[in-house]
C-alpha cells in the first residue's frame, strides 16, 4: 500500500498553524562584511562561483557549499570563486559581480537568494544560476533541492519514539519552501507514530547567530519540548549543546553532528551538498544543465542519508527507521511537494 501525504492534508493538521504561517523573515543570514577568495587551475575557461550567506567554517550548510565548488575545481579543473557572509541586501550585487566576470555557473547557496536570482539572471543569458534549496527555474536558472522531507520524516519517527513530553520542536533560520518541507516531513513522520504529538516551529531570523539559536532552544525546552530538530548553520552547535545541557534530545543537520553533543544527538540528516553541487557543475560543463528543479533523495545515499545513531536510540527504533527508508526509496511512501 502506498502512503501519499498531500500538502493540503498537512497544512490542515499542522499544530499551531498560526505560528507556522508567520510572515516570511527577510533578515539576512549574516550582515557581516563579505569576503572573497578565488582559486584557479587550468580551467579551459570553465568558471564556477558560489555566494554563501554564512562563513565557510561553520561545519554545516555554508562549509558544504564551499566544499562543493572545491570539488568542482578538483574534478573538473574549474576556476572557482566564492563570497561568504552575503547579507540579504547584497545578494543581487554579489551575483552580478560573478556574472560580469564571466562565470559559467553561479550557485546561490540558500532559498533566500531566489528573488535576487530572478532579478539578475535575465541580464546574463550566458551564465547559468543555480538556486540551492530554491524554488525557481528558468532559461538559465536551475534549482538544486535535497528532498528534505524524506530525511526529516525518518527523524520524526525517531523523535516521536523517544519523546516523553509528546512535544517536539523545529528550529530554522528562515521560513521558505525548503524549511517548510523539512518541517512538514518531521511532523508527518512523528504523527505516523503518535497522531496527537505536538510540533512547535521557530524561525530565529538568523542562521548564524549563536545567541539567538541558544535562546530559541531554551525557550522551546521551557515550553516542554524534549526533542529538537534544528536546521541552522554556525548556530547549530549552540542548539545541540543547549539541548545536551538540559538533558533533552536533538538532531544534527547537513553534517553528521553526533560528536558535537553525543549525549543529545539522536542522529543527523546528512546532506552532502558538496557532492550535489559538484554534480550540477559537471552537468553545466557538459552543457547538459537544464532550467529545471533537480531533486535528490534517499535513492542517492552518497548525497542524502542519516548519520550515526546516538547510543540512546533503541535497536527496535533503528530498525523501524531503516525499514521505512527502504519503503521511501521503493516509493511505497511518497510525499506531494
């Protein structure tokens, strides 16, 4: 029997729908001054660049994006460049700068760049823009999407099996389509175990602000949440450590973050954005990149998978999750986007 979860069904069921429908946060992931670095090899004029909202040393989202263009350099002999800490107000100018310099493919690393891409791309038809986590496409625009719902659905099963308070929480930097889908997957997975479980979402407005990440975590714990799913960048460790300090559980994201807080982390939604970015860069070099949304799921375990399980996850729960993962890959469980 195929289980299919539709968007309307989810929205009607979502706990705290008023909170879920909060105004989109347009605050930049970082308003620090940007810095740029360029490396080059014998590139045969193939040039790849990436604009990042945070720092390349965050051990999470931004680092994975930076590592992606480095892989493109190594595998494709590309000339590469990056700019980090791009504030919302500076996104269009950052993309314009790369396009003016003749970069063949420019990655914008986050769904918050979508509007800037749509503004800039028509002016530079010879540059292909890739919206990582984006929801847009066009003649020279592609979106690269990890199927966030699949991994968060599995985490929802774990969270619902572990919680004692029957309250889970979701923390992310901003609310846009990718984070909505991840939240949706988390709730659907949790409700498949406990239909009456509560999921409380919070969007801090900043992917990198450590203080905001910790403050949001402590507030959710105070409200009764004892399992927290986070998707933050530089601030992710503060969430995991705060959860550990308070004796509650959490999930890592993007990287396998078990070692950040081994007493707290149940597992991680591991997203090898570096491999995904290098893959699309290769398509671009081969002139095969198309104006479409590229979605990569659990069928590519080299790109999307769960990380190591924490010692507190029972074997029966691990086995249920692994079986469910196979059902998702076999399309016995599907999700409408």
